[in-house]
């Protein structure tokens, strides 16, 4: 298992409170100490404020010199505002974008995002048309099927459309079943997709939070994991110890099979992700 730190990346979200912004510099420095390949930053607090994304991107770059990739979403977008954001990021030296459809409003009756871009493949194509290959483009993948997909085949075809529109790679939704990832990667290979499909991994910090997130995004929490966690109740230390064991084993399985990297959803907490990093014996510099 020969890997370098540059194969790994961390996701942050823009802080939602003044206290969160105060803690952000230390969070960034703690994670940057292992010199990941890049950070990604989600689209504002709850997907509503791109200024928070930009400010977080700038803090990462200015403090660490490590590449940072903003998320851009289709929800509520127009060609004009996406063009403005792209130029703003290009002027700031950004070279990587995570292009997503984004979470739909709870009142939506359609799988299409409201705005001028309805699906991520349209956003990818627009970025390619307007900026060529300046930006490396990452898109989302759902090994366990997007929760709003009509059926598995339609979901896979939608993913292929994004990749063929010009994505350089994909990062998956988090999962706990390695076979789901391996099956998805095999389907991609059979379909002629050569771009890397990087598994997304989320530390287990809190049982209620995990089950809530998983219900929303369609990630399966295996029954044995759920029951073990529920039996621990409010014993957060035991939940996190057990979670670290489960997720470490998952990462070991993935790395032994030669995955192209790992993207950690940090939930804006450094220690749980760094604990996984240490458990895996990952390098401290690229």
C-alpha cells in the first residue's frame, strides 16, 4: 500500500456562527499539517451563501498554500452569476472546482434544480465552454444510488453524462459497504470511464447525526453498525471509538485495492479525521 498525502483531500464547510469562524484558522492548520492534496469547501451555510465559501477558500490558501476547491451548485443559478463566480475564483488562483446539482428545496416536485442550470452535467459543460481546461472539475458519484433517482440505471446514466461532459474525476457520497464502491467502479470501467472515482469517507461522530445525514443522502448504514451505535446511547467516546474502528477497516480495504485516493468529510472537526489518518499510517507530507 504505497500512497502519498497528495492522494487525499479534506472537505470543509463555511462556519455558520461567529465562534465557528474564530475556530476556523486552527482547524485549517491542524488538517493542513499532514499536507493533503487539496481542501474542498461546500457551497455556503446550508447551500445559501457563496461568500462564506469564498472566504473559507481564501483562508485555506493564505494560511497553508494548499489548493482549495469551491463547490458550485446549479440550485438557483444563472449563467451570469456562475460566470461571475468562476472569474472571481480564477482571479484568486483557484484551479479546481466541485460541480454539483446541489440540494433541492424541500418544496421541489422535480429532480431538476431551479435556475438556468438544472443538472450538474450542464454546469460542467458551461465551465468547459467558458474556461476550457483551466479548472480541474470534480463531480459527485453515488455508489448506493442517489436517493432521488428514478432507478439505478437512470442514476448511472446521469453520472456518465456528467463525466462525459468534461469532468476530470468524481468523489463519492460516503458509504460503509466497500462492495458498493467496488461494484460502482467496475461499472464505470466497463462503461469506458477512465477518470478517477475517489471514495468519500465520513468519520462517525454522533449516532443521531449519522442516521439523519444518511437518511437524507441515501447512504446505507448497515444494520450491525446501527444497532451497535444505538446500544451505546449517549456515550460519545464509545461511539467515536467504535466508529473509528469501523471506518479505519473500511479505508484499509479500499486502499489495499488501490483506490485513487480518499476524500474525507471532516464535518469541520480535525481530530476524528486525523485519528483515521494515524490509524492508517498515512504520510504526513506529500
